[in-house]
């Protein structure tokens, strides 16, 4: 994973179970993709936080004072692996411009019902959450659905991707 070509992008991680979080800088502050499991010290307050899905290793790091924390509408269901922070609300947009980032939200159910990826068409970057890892695999063993996932992967395969930034380094 090579983030160095994007000066406005940082990756953060914590415990061995923690997901990788991505901090995207823009004139209005930081857009954070995923919050980790609570083991990361952020030292800043994100302006907007988008959670790629409701699993605790991605959502438990949301801090009480954070505002504008969003998740896809299909990921409010509680499961064995979910943790849905109190203040999280339904993702209200399907596109977001953040500084030089132009992100499209792609609903990619399978890993969970409300999993999303975020895609920047110009930069050919996909933030894939747990929908797709760098080894080309995904996982549905945490309450997911194989059929939904294969539809989502077919959708993602049509995108031009040069940089895949997933939720874990598998
Ligand atoms: Zn997950």
C-alpha cells in the first residue's frame, strides 16, 4: 500500500484487530474513513466520519464529541459483530467532494448489508473497507452473505482501480 503519492491522505491503525483508518485532508478539516476499535489516539476531531460498515473494529473508535458520523442505512441492524455508536446517523449523500478528493459512495453489500466502498474516479482510488482486500479476497464469515458479495465484487471489478486502500492489510 503506497500512500506517499497523496499528500492529503494518511493511514492510521492501532491494535492488531483494529482496522486501518484513512484521514483525508481538505480545506474544511479532516474526513475520516472508519474510526478503528478505540485503540487509536487521533489527537484531532474529524469534521466528517464515514464508517464503511458496522463492525466494532471499524466503529468503536468514534469519540463522544465527534459530529457528522455516518453509516449506510442498511447497517443499523445489530449483529454479533456490530457496534453502532449512539450518534451515528444515516449517510445522507452518495457523493462527496473533500478538497482534491471526489468520492462516490458505492453500496457494496456482502461483508455486511450496509457495507460501502468510496471511490475517486480521477485518482483511481478505492477505499474498500472489508469488501475487498489486497490479496483479492474478502470475507463473509462474520455474518455476511456470499451471493450479495459476489454481486458487489462484480460491480467493483468494473471500476478502474490503481490504488486499493482496504480496511485491513491482508
Ligand atoms: Zn468487518
